[in-house]
């Protein structure tokens, strides 16, 4: 299941049951030239410009130990 950390890091998360959970940031946030000093996605060094973050959470019934 997508959690708050997942939602903060991806625009959309596709879960194991194929439901789609939206992230907290709008796709429009990336539809500009991002710079390395940009507070939004600074860890990407500007490489996330004009892109979206999509994750597939397929671990289903796996539990952490």
C-alpha cells in the first residue's frame, strides 16, 4: 500500500491491485526547467525537468521483519 513517504516522492503509485494513488505534488510542478538549487526535487540536480515520478508498488502481501 502506498504510504505518506511514497506519496511525497512520486506523482502516482500503482498498487498491487492496479489501483492508482496520486502523490502530493502536482505533475505541473515538474513541467518547467528545474535547477540544482531548486528547493523542489533538489536531489535530482535539475534532471527531473518535464517528467513525472511513477512507482509500481507490487510487494502486495510481503511483510517487513
